[in-house]
């Protein structure tokens, strides 16, 4: 079925915060089995884009279809049905602090399957093993490192063996070896089991290793998209600067002052007054 | 659900021009979906889990017991001493147990124990849910297709509805014990006399009215605390504000409601 091969459809997506359009008319599709890597500078709207794709934020205009259903207009009830089919790794991990690592991974299984406790324990062990965290079941999230939290978040996202995985910077904060392990895992699931993946990544080595297609975001839109080879060969200087990580180039280092004034939803902070309070003039 | 939605819609419309429109609407919506998850959802096959309710009962109820006991005992002692002072001058010492008993069952028991539970559990619930909100945990639950109301609010609500009345009964006993301690040690009462007098004076309605109050207070406290926690925005500062808001609003609402209920129970009839 050709219609079924299109798992995600984003069309004309616009999202404004105040007057500033963080996402401005974004359109792309993701086919079954693809691994799409989304790149772009910090703060350019990658996490915001993911939030719209999972239905956690509503767009100002435009539509998002997951598995052929438009989630921007669905009722909460119906979105839940779709959410069972995908997993999401948050940029912060978003583990439940009151539960142990094992309970976090077990949570979707306990809530959505009728498996026995023994079976669930086995699955939890297996999923934690996949991300290299065997034996950490009984620790609380605040007893493990940031990179470990990310990996637990990934194990939790994979608990229900989703057909679609969203992950927000799965390898940031990991050492090169662990990065390779997570990349291998993504590759294994994508190529072996046909899982579709949408991965936000800053890490170019990792991005080129796992991607079948790449999108680079910038200025609220899509700067470039294509296969890894096409991106590598791109003549766009912004893309070249980004993938080679150079400081000099067309991408501005900071928002200029003028651009900053357009951020009208950001209230100017009373620096002067605050300084007056802390450094009271004695003279 | 359509009736519930209609109710939420109607109540929201009537309050559209209220200054606290958004807050009130959130609060009503929370109540409506809470009722849905407790009363309707179990019949569609979505039972709430029992284990988290017991865990919350330990936090809200069992751990508060020592504080409740100390407060209730000192209130009982105070009431008996004040009663002795006033009633002795009238030569009516024999009515001291009546006064301790009735004041405790009708007013002091439910109100003071609600105050303790607001300070202990109301603030804790608001802070806990608020922290979960700012650290994306609530969003993560939603993305895992787990409803935060069902998963987080229902167990807290049910355990509060059980534990506050239970603590109130417990506190009433301890308070009466405090009155007994004063009467037996400092006044001319023996234990049997105190117990008989106390039992004779109080009617079952005195106990029931206090119980009804504490059930209403439990509802007010836990829904206000959960609502404050779930509507946190803006980091640790927001969590702090929500905690304060929860305590202040719950205290005010509880005290006003107490006056209203006393009026209905003992004045209007
Ligand atoms: N809730 C919000 N309210 C207002 N502005 C927001 C909100 N969420 C995000 N933004 C703005 O949207 C922009 C994009 O944020 P986003 O988190 O999507 O960036 P990102 O590309 O994921 O960055 P990073 O790589 O650092 O994670 C930022 O400039 C931010 O200020
Ligand atoms: Mg991000």
C-alpha cells in the first residue's frame, strides 16, 4: 500500500511564540523504515518540531499526520491510541523521579499490556541491557548520571517495541563508545525490525552513521534536506559550516540586537535595577 | 462524557467574565475529569490501581498521625482548662466533658486536623506535582498515553478522602483523652464519671456532622493542591509559588466552607 508507507506527514507547519515564528512553513514526509535526522543550531526549533509531531503542542497553522491520521484536530482520547504506537525520548530524559529506573521502563508495560510481573521484569532487563545499563534497575533517577538518564529514557521509549521512535538528542552527553552503542541500537532496530526513527542530533558523526535522510533547520524553515551523501555534497555554505563545525561562516553566532528586539514576547529584564539592588552605592 | 463536557462548558461559560476565569475553569475541569476517572472510567474497563492509593495513604495519613495526636491532645487539654475556668465560676464543673466533647466533634477536630493536613500534605502534593510539571514528567506521561489525572491525581484524591476523616476520628479520640487528663488529674472527676458525662452529652449527629465536614475538606484540600501543582509554569520559582497558593487557597476555602457547613448543620435547621 503506497499510502501506508508514509508514516509522518508534516505540511505547512507554522508555530509562533508571541510574534516570533519559531517554525515557519515546514513541510516534509517520513516513509516507513526511514531514519530521519533533524539537525540545526541550538534554539532553532528542533525540539519544538518534535513536540508538534507527537501532538504535545498545537501548531498555529498547518497539519501533522501520524499513521495517516491528523493529530492536530484529534480528541485527547484518539491521540492516546496513536501514542501507543510510538515511543519518545525527551531531551531531558523526563524520567519519573519518584520511580526507580526499572519501574520507569516498566511503566508503559504495566499500563498498557496484560503481561505478568515476571514477563515485564524480563523485558525491562532486556531493554536496559540494550542500552548498556544492566543491573541499574533499583537506582532512582537522581542517583544516575545525565547520560545514563538519556539511555533509560531510550529504554523506556522502546519498552512497547514501537514502530516509530522519536528521539531528541539521544547521544548528547554520552562518551564516543556509548554513542556508537546507541547508534548501533538505532541501526539494528531500523534496518533489522523496520522501525521508523526521527532523531534530533547535533553530533555529525552519529548523524551520518544512522541517517537515511537528513533535514537541516534554520531561520524557521528547512535549509537543506536529502540523503547523507547529498547533504555532504551540498553546495549550501550554511550546511557545510554546520557539518564541519566551523566558527566562521554564514550562520550568525548570536542573534543581532535588531533581531532580539523582534522577540517581543521576551520581556526586557531590568538589569539596571537588579544591579542597583546588589551593588548599592555607598558614597 | 458528553454530559460532563457539557457541564464543564456551562460552568466555564457562566464564569467567563470572572477575574479568575482561567483558574476557575481549570479547577472545574480538574474536578470533572476526576469524577470521570473515578465514577465512569471503571465501568469502561479502566480501573484505577490500588497499590498507589495505599502508598499515598501512608504519606497523607499514617505519617501525619503523630502530629495529629499531639495537636489534638493539646487542644483537648486547652479546652478542658478553659471550660474549667469558666464553668467553675457558675458552679457547673460537671459540664466540662460536654464542652470538650462537642467542641471537638463539631468544630475543632475537623478544622484543626484539616489545617495540619493542608500544611503537611497539601503543600507536598502541590510541590511534587509542580516539580513533575516543570521537569517534563507530566508531558512524558501524556506521550506514553498515560492520563496524568488517572495516574497521579486519582490515587491522591482517594487516599485523602479516606485518610482525612480517619485522622479526624483518631484526633477526636486523642482530644477527648486530653480532656480526660485534665479532668482526672486536676479536677474532681473520676474516669467513669468523665466517660459517662461525655457520652451522655454528645449525639451521633455531632460525630456525623464533623465527619461530613472532614470529607468536604478533604475534597477541597486535595483538588486545590493538585490543581495548583498541575498548573505550574516557569521553573523552581513557579513551584514555590504554586505551593504557597495551594496552602493559602486551601486554608481560606476550608475555613469559609466550615462556617457555611456549621450554619447549615446547627443554625438553619
Ligand atoms: N514554551 C515556549 N514559550 C516560548 N518560547 C519557546 C517555548 N518553547 C520554545 N520556545 C522558543 O523556541 C525556540 C526553539 O526552541 P527549541 O527547544 O525547539 O530549540 P532546539 O532546536 O531544540 O534547541 P536545542 O538544540 O538547544 O535543544 C527557542 O528560541 C525558544 O526560545
Ligand atoms: Mg532541543
